[in-house]
C-alpha cells in the first residue's frame, strides 16, 4: 500500500482548519494540525511532515518566523495560505523560501494542485533529469517510484516504512554523492535529534535487509565510513 504524504496544517481559525483537513483527508493525505507557531515548529521537528500549509496570522508569532526557522535547516516544502493579499507580503514569504503563496479565500482544486506541485518539485529537486522527467530512479533491479512513494527490487515492492522510504528517496535524489549522517538526520528527523546516528543506522540496517541480496555486501547504498551514505549512480 502506498505511503500517504503527511501534511501539517498550521491554522488557528478552527473553521478554516477543519475545511482544509476535510479536503486533504478526502484526497488520501495524512493530516496533522497545529494552531500556534511553537506547536507547528515542534511538530515539524518531531513528526516529520512532507509538506506544511502555513497561515501567517498565528496567535503567538508571525508565520513568517516559523518559515525562517525551518529554512535554517530544511528544504521542507511550505505553502503559505494567508488572508494577506498585499504583494509585499507575498514577495517576502517567497523570498524567505516559501514554495507557494495562496490568498484566502481559495478553492479546493487550487489547494490540491499547489500541494501536488510542491511535493513533485521537492521529490525531484537535486535529482538528475531522468528522475525529474519520469518520477523514478532506477539502478539495476532497484526502482524508486517518487510518485507512488514505493521502492521496488526486480519489480517487487519491498515494503519500506515511511522513514525508510524518505531515506532511500533522499539518497536517490543525490545519487552518486555522499550525504553526511548529519544532513540525512536533519532532513528526515529535524534538527533536534542531537546528531545521534543510531536511529539512522537502525533504519539503514532495515533498508538493506529489504533491498540488498547480501546486506553485508551492498550494491545499492554504500557506507562512507565516518561520513555518511551514498546511493549508486542510476542507469
């Protein structure tokens, strides 16, 4: 079964929050919610959403400050949804790293289209042209399907967990390059994991058991001792 994209909805107005939740749930997204900036940042660093829908008028801080904090360590896609229609506000949010800006009120189909676009850009950013065009990374019998959120070996779904898929898909986007332990941990679990590599090693051990014929002699994901991991270059 494909892994659902997890969306964090940061909105303090209950009626709007419920409206967005209903839309996303009906379209097979996994939804978590926050009503303050502090709660939003805590959830971003703990529950690892795939995308954030961010209101700017939060009760404890401006949503722009949440965006600034996230952009210090992550390229997590953020779509601003705000009643502020001033061009200056839009430009500021986009310049600070927002992936998109939607002005309230908005339509259901518009919101869904913007989310799909932001997720698609994130899945293919940093990747080679083949991945960007096809939505897939292939190396030998290994295929990462970025559209379906699944990994196949010889055509068989290997059944990765959500975090395992995130690790493999991240390595696939930068195939051939070494990604440091700290970079991977920060991208997957956020900046509050204190550089503890154990959680990454446990996940990598599970990944290798699922994708490698001989986990002790991997042919897809290589360990650069003391540095990080590297995905084999694609076909």
